[in-house]
């Protein structure tokens, strides 16, 4: 291989991937802090492939932000998207606490990881 060995290329690619994953983890933590500061009475859940541990290198972060009464969900979704740090691949879902009773929503969030629980949902009988 011109310019270097295939093992050298593999090491560089793996190093770049580790760095990207580390950066994404930092950006996700920053996003959670931003949401918590504006919406302390919320629950933030990571679901999907990243929560299950079967993500691909370029999988996005599926995040559900749950509020007691979200009001105008479109406006809230836009506001929450503006909080997203640049470079964080994020798919966002805004839900009301009541919507967690829907079997489809419950199935989707099954196996999710609660990143923040300002609603104390676990005490209210919600197992995301």
C-alpha cells in the first residue's frame, strides 16, 4: 500500500473513531445539561441502538424529552433542537408523561437509559 501499511491506516481510523465517540459523549452530556437547566421538571431518555449498545459507527442519538405538560410540542421541539451542540447527531422526540402509557411509546422506550429524571418518574411507576 503506497504511503503506509494497512495496519497503520486501520490504527488511524480506529483512533479517529474513538475520538469521535468521545466527542459525541461530551456533546451529549452538554446537551443534557442545557435541557436540565431550562426544564428541570423533565425526564431525558436515551433510547434506540445507542441505548441497547448495538449502534453503528454513525448511528445518531435517539433522545426523548418527557414533560408533564409540554404545551406546544412543535415550539418546544424547535427550542430543544436549538440547544443541541453542533456536531451531535440527534433525533429528538418530545412526549408528555401521559403519552408514556401508550403501548407503542412504551415499546419504543423499552431498554432506554434515563439520563436525567427531574420528574421522579421511577417513583411514579414509570419504567422507561
